């Protein structure tokens, strides 16, 4: 059985159920746009999330970075949160939260009413955020939030001491760690105090799964889960069962993730949207400052999808 828990929309997950979901595949869907990018397409959002949810992923994060949270207005973020909640019936629901402390807390109150199980607090975009200020921001949300908090760490400005102070708060249940420097990953995951304090998630998608798996971390985020959920789910199972199979699946995933990561991640979201467009999902394109794929990139996406479709039968 793929799902570690069975949930219904009528009840929230228990802390143990949420923890088990965070040890699995966490899909981070794009935000579909309509009218040449001028508005959020709520109906396609529901369809896309339903497609992901039915495939058996363990959790779905609304308004992750792949969802272009920082390109959305407050009203648009609210529309995405509602649409994702409507489309997600089985997986754990995680709501991305960003912005000033007061705004973040208002969002948390709204998503609790929508049936979300946890909130993911984005790394503050303020260029001067550091040290005790980061700790104060996280604990300010964790202290007041009526839902469990997942801390999203993307930058190395978090020192080990500050990170430990943040995760020691009892309402911080997990860290989605997306710093890609292997030395930073090793330093953090080697800390017994940090590991004991909460659950840890590989936050930089499939390419860094082997590093995290070496430290016993099995949960990871995935943009590919929006396109071909069987791939990250197969990869997740293989980390537990069959490393030879893991290598075969990983080899098929790497070309797509390489395209997403090229030029400092320029096409991170655009590649996923291009793949979904090829599959018939009318998701539109990315908003500035993100950039769409060029013709060569779209051709590469088509080749990758053909390869995945040939492989799918063998991985089911």
C-alpha cells in the first residue's frame, strides 16, 4: 500500500499520521494561470491536484516555490489554497505561508478552516533576515498557529544554533531542508539534537534524495509528482527496497531535473508547466521574474516524457 495513512476530509491527521506522510513523497504543484497569466485558473488547479492525489502521493503542498507563491497576490493565494483543498482528498494537505508575521498568522487561520493539516513557513525573502531575527519570526508563527508548522530552509544563513532554537519549539514538527550544499546537509543531519527535535524532509527534490537517504531521511518534495507521480513514488519505494531499481529510476529523472536546475534554476517551474501542457493540462506559463522554456527546452521535455511513458509500465 502506497499511502501510509488513510484520511478523510472529515478529520485532521493525528501527529503520528502527519509525521508518516512527511516521510513519503510530497508533491508541490504549479499554479495554473488563465487569460495569458492574468488570473489563477481554479478549475485546472482542482483537476491537477486531483490527478496527483489519486496517484497516491503522501502529501500535497499548496503555494510552494513551484507554485509561484511570490508572484501571487493575497487574493490569488487564497484562491489557490481553496482549490488545492478541494482537489486533495487523501494526501496530507500542507499550506505554504509567507510574508509579514501578521499576514502569515491570518493565512494560518484561513487554511485551518479549509482542512489543511499543517503549514509550511517559507524562508523570509528579506535580504537582511538572519540570526535571532529568523528564530523570532519562526517562533512567532509557531507560538500562535493553531496548526503544526513546517520550517522551509533554503539558505545557509541559518546557523546550527539558530536552527536548533527554532525547531525546539513544540509546534515546529518538521524542517524541509533545501540547502543543496552537501557539507551543509551533512552538518545539519549529523546533529543528533536537530534530528531528534523534529522530522526532516529533503526539500530540493529528487536529485538530492541519495544524500538525505544516507542519513536515514526518506521524505522528499517533488515537482515531477505533478507530471508523472509514479516516478517519485517508485523512487521512494526503491530507497527502502531495491537500490538497483533506485539507480534505474534516478537515471530517468536526472535529465528533467537537470533542465530545471540549469542556469541557476531559471527553468525550475517552466519545465514542469511545459510538461503538463504536453499532457493536456492548461496551466499557462510562468509569471515574471520567472522565464518560460525556450524551443530547445520544450523539445527536451517532449523527449523526456516519451522516455517516461515507455518506462511507466515496468515501474507500476
